[in-house]
C-alpha cells in the first residue's frame, strides 16, 4: 500500500517492480489510475464542478482513514510505503504500522527529524549550520523573538509540507499579522531566520547505520511564473544541482553524517539553502520518499522504490551511477479560476487534473517533467511545455 499527498510517482515505480499496488492519494489525478490496482482518493474530481477541499479535518487524518479502510477491504498487504502528507504525525505512523509494517523510518525517528529544535541541536553538534529557530505561542512573543532573530523572518507552522503555509515577515506588524494565519489549530509557530540563496536538496538511502547520497538537486521554490502564490511554495526540481564540486561534496558529507546520526532507513531527503560565501544551511529532513523520484530515475536509471526496499533490509548500493543529462520537474499552478482542458495527450505532462474540473487560483493543474542531455535544453523544453499548458487553459472559459 502506498499512501501520499501525491502517490502517483511511488505507485508507478512500485508497479514497475511487479507489485500489486493499493494507492491512497489526495488528488485523484487521471494518470494514477493505470498503475493502481486499488485506488482510494480524498478528492473526487467532477467535470464542471469546482474542486473543493475538505477543511474540517487535517490532510494526514483523511489519508490515514482511507489507508485503514483499504487495509480492512484488502487481504495480504505486505508493507506500506509513505510519501508526503503524514510527515508530522508520528502517532498516525504508529497506528499504520500496527496494520501493516511501514518500510522506512520509525515513528520515533519521525518525531525527532520533524522537530526543528531537536534536529538543529543534533546538526550543530556535528558542525552543520542551521538558521536561528525558536518556537512561540503568542503573537506578541512572535514579534519579540523575530526582533531577536533579526528581520526578515520566516513563520513556519508546526505541521505541514510543501511550503504553502509559510510566511515571510519583514517587520513587526507582519510578524503579528501572520502569526494567526500560520499557527492554525496548534496556536504555535516556529520563528526562523530567513536565509537567502539557492534552494537545494539531497536524496539519501540509509540502512540505519550507514548512508549513501543518490543525488544532489536544485529546488524550485515560489516561482511566480509557475503560478505559486506564496514565496515558499514547492514548484519542482532541477536534477542534478548546478554547483561546484566542493559544494556538492559538502552536501553529500553533511547528508551522510547526519543521516547516520539520525539512523535513517530507506529513502530520505535533506533540504538546504546555499547562502552567501558558500555557506551551507540545513533547513529540514523529510524521512520518506521525495518528489524527485522520477527525475532521479531519468538521470541514473535507479528505481528508488526498489532501492528503498533493499535499504530497509540493510542493503545499500555499492556504487551510485553517475548522472547523465538533466531532468527538470515543474509543477504548474492555476493563475486564476480555471477550467482544465484535456491535457492527457501532451508529452512530458503528469499528475493530470481530469478535464473540465474547475480549480481555484494557486492550485496544482499538472506536473511537467523533461529529461534532456543538457541542463539548458531541459529547462527550455520544460518551460515550453508549461507555456503550452497555460495556452490551452486560456482557451477554456469558466461559466
């Protein structure tokens, strides 16, 4: 069983290995259907109807309940693979693990790595730089801590992923204003110093004792040209990262050292910012499959679901294939209320919203993924495909 906010990439790679796959997914995109033997989705897109998101329950609980339902309706689930969506709920990981074994990190590891204070404390002990971060419970405290950390600051929720609930506060009035928005039902936020630079990530395989880095990647964050309506919204990747060898090796060394210290198991991701004067800052760790799965397969040939399973059984690859060419992933978001055209016939387009669904501004429409022999060509071709999608959308009217 695969459970994730966007389960399709994991489901597709699992299907390549010959598994029968039960998929628990949020979106219900068109192109997950051919790969899932059983499919349960939170959203059920309907033609000519505006896509509505359940707001009364956290996403994590909705995914868990569908997973529990699928477990009791299907016999013989060997194991569970997790994507994003349950990152901040070790309690739900524990409950899932009682249904069928989760292949990957333990709930206890999740609890450690998703707490910035605990994670950064461990990282700093091995001389890994991290942004100043403090947890606050009130708006006035938020302002005082932000002054101490130094503006601008990032206000981060206690749970969530994808960057869409983060806010950049440039002054005390913005810190006070955004506190309520970001704190949500928890009533607390993390106040974090804002680090400007290049967003990067690493994909790591661990067996609990040792780690190897599969790839080092650039992250596309808050790209307005892709319709992102917040500065920190996740918009895709360029694989591999364009950086000097010293920096790439530094990212690999830090990822392996911290991965060993955390005892990471299976496929995990580290997020970094490359700051000024080649300073490297750890931002967070994602103890589950990352969104770069298919890009990594394009450039290395590795099926990370297969490698994840092997790593969970203690076996790490002796050698990682050198990356060939460049893979680009871009998530296309709606720039206004949009009726979705038929995108199924376009090459290099994935995670396709069913045609005639009506989506709000800022919601994902599809993902463009392009693989070429050079970085420049891959980026150019990806943007060309993105523009094609937007042109097709502009021809559709919303009644």
